[in-house]
C-alpha cells in the first residue's frame, strides 16, 4: 500500500537526533566548567594585581594603602573591620588625610573607583587574618592594625607568617600566599 502525503521520522532519525543532542550537551557542560575555572583564575590574577598596585601606591605616595574585602561584592567599601570570609568583592583604598578613600581604577575607561565584584558565586577566604583587609605601609610591608583606631595615623603590625588567600571551594581551590616584610605574592607556602 502506498501512502502519500504522510511523512514522519524513522526510529533511526530520532535516535540520531537524541545522540546529537547528548553530545552537544556534554560539550556545553565541559565548556561551562572550563569557563568557570578560567574565570576563577582571572579573578585570582586580578586580585594579585590589585595587591601589587596597593603596595606600589603605598610606597610611591608614602601613605597607607589597603585592599579591603567585602561580603557584599556589588559595593565594597573602605571600612576596616573583622568580617569573616567568604567575601564576594574588594576595594583598593588609600589614606586621604584622616580616612581611607577608594582609589580611582587606573585601568577603567571612565573615572571609576577600584571596586571588584566576583561572578559565578566565586568567593575567597583570607586565612591568617582576623580582619577584612590587607594594608601596606610606605615601605611596602603588609600588615594589620591591633585596634580600631584611625587607620591613617595608627602603627601597622606586620606579622611573621604568610597570608593565605584562596578562591573557590575544595578540591578546585586556587591558593596563593602574601609574604611578610616584602609583600611577595607566591604559589608556594614556604620559600
């Protein structure tokens, strides 16, 4: 019997479409995971650059300069405190007279403060610190303050152990270290 006008998909065609959709789904998932990992690495390098910028700014302008971490990444502030990790953003701030003020981002297309927010839910924690900031003195030494006094007129306490900064969650955690005295950034916990 010859049927005309009726068309449909054969079982082979349907199976081929399902297999093709599965392959595309796998490729898309791998690509998304790779993008998140790449993005995490980009944020890590960006924070390392911000730390280096804060240290160089402190030495060239003879003032305290800080990287202040915030739990609300959409609008990080220059308020020093004892927030606990995880953080979702940070600001680079410098003493302007009697208080810390956000620095203008030298890489921004328009005049914008140096605020960075994290994407993809990536957060980082600072071990070895009971504060939400890393601050540099005019010699470029990293440290913290012992009390909540005015950060622009207080004495900086520099530690003896490296500060560990980690991104993401275990086991895909990226970690680097900030060393005392020199402010060296390294992937090795013991030099």
